């Protein structure tokens, strides 16, 4: 998911700047408009391959660069993603009208950003599903939102240990790419990774 999104962003020139937003519309940014058009051209997502559904919010904040919000999940023995760097999000609640509502609700709960008030949905990416048998069987749909600059984060410490805005250009820098060794059933396995500061 991350690699494909970053390639699309780079090829579209979405993080070349600086761009000065309009005082009337802080999200009137040519890069966000171009990204919205690119996302609209994606094929509609297939039917969820899993019984359980979840959604995450890929939040972009315009400025000199486009910044993406990453969180580090709080550590809990019962959470299979404990301590992972992630996007805000979670499982669909029966009261959620759709998965976009799930992403917006979870973002408000986890980092205190009200996307109905200060955000704009740009589109969505294809769902992904964990392949490991030790993870829940669920389908995760990423939604892309633009967020007005200048709003403080309020972290729910029960769910989020830390949060950081990361310039997309930093993640696309080849020096950020590497591998991480994770111990899982059957031994240690290498996975691709991106590094930014202490994350």
C-alpha cells in the first residue's frame, strides 16, 4: 500500500512546493487536487475478502511539503499490532454508516482530529488483508484525507503512544528504505521497512 501510494505521489509531483493555501480555503492546494484526480481514476475496490472490516485514515497536511501522519500504537499484550507504526484507524463499528465513517471516527478518537470539520476526503486505496495466521482475518480499507494545517493532536494514550507528521519526500528518499527482522512462528523473517527519525 505505502510503496504504491508514494510512487503515485512522486510521479504526480504532489510534494513539490512550496504552495501557499488560500486564506478562504486552506486545502485549496494544487497537489491535493491532482492527488484527488489520481485517486478517482483507481478501479473501484473489490468486495471485502474477509468477514471483518476495518479502515485507516491516510492524513495529508499541506505545507512546503505534503506531510503524512503516522502513529505508534500503544503496547498491549492483547493487540497483535502492539507498538507498531501505523495509520489512525480500527475496526468498523455497527453504528458506522460506511468504512469512511469508521476512518473518521477512529481518527477523532485516536488523535483528536475531526475530519468532518477540518478535513476533506480525497479518495480511497485498495483494501489490504493480513496474510499471517496469527493476525485477525479482516479487510482494511485506507481512505486518503487532506487536513488543514495548524491543528494540535490530542492522543488517546490507551491506543496511541506517539504521533508524528512526516514529509512524504523523506519517506521516498532511498536512504529511508531498509529491512526489519521480525520473529514469528517458524523463525525470523525479513520485511521491507521505511525509517524516519526514531520511527
